[in-house]
C-alpha cells in the first residue's frame, strides 16, 4: 500500500513539473507574440498613408512583354502600401497589360503564369521589370 502511495505521489510531482514547464513555455511564447504584434502594429500605423485623393494616370504600355527582376513584388493595386499578391524569387516572364502613373511612380499591370494553370495578375513598379522589345512595336529604319 505504501508503494502505491509513493508511485501516486511521484506521478503527481512529475505531472506538476511537466505542466509547470508547459505553462512556462506558453507564457514565454505569449510574451514573444505580444511583442511581435506590438512591433507590427506600430510599423503598420507608421506606414498607413491616408490619401484624400490619389490621381492615377493610365496610358498604353510601350511594351507587351518583360521579365521580372529577382526578389520583387506584385501588388494588388499600384500603391506601395498595397497588399502583396505574389513575391518573385527569380526572373519570370510577364505579359504587360496596362500602365499607370501614381504619385510620380510608373506602374505596370502584369500577368504571369502560375504553376496550377492560373495566371497571377497585379501591379509592378517600372524598376522591377526588364522590358522585351516586341517585333510588332519596333520600327524598321
């Protein structure tokens, strides 16, 4: 009977330390996530630009095709604080659909092929595209 009591007491002490460790780990994780959340909130509040009026000047794109640069982003709209639709990790061929100038920055609406037979459409800054001169748009001298 005494041996059963010792086993039960040992199991209770083991559970106490095990769950204490689990609670301590959860507490540290919660503190870390809280700090990260506070940093992201302060960063987001600094980045949030509220424009009363945004003028977008659309024009026909001078090129129909191009390649993305490595490590560039495709945005949902032609604004730098717009959500990112896709992040390019390597140069990808892109079809240029439209162009616009927003806040003195030239943007191009592009479409790139996806691995699942869909296309990804979004806006890229001019500096993130290497243009390809098309035969149809080039002139012979």
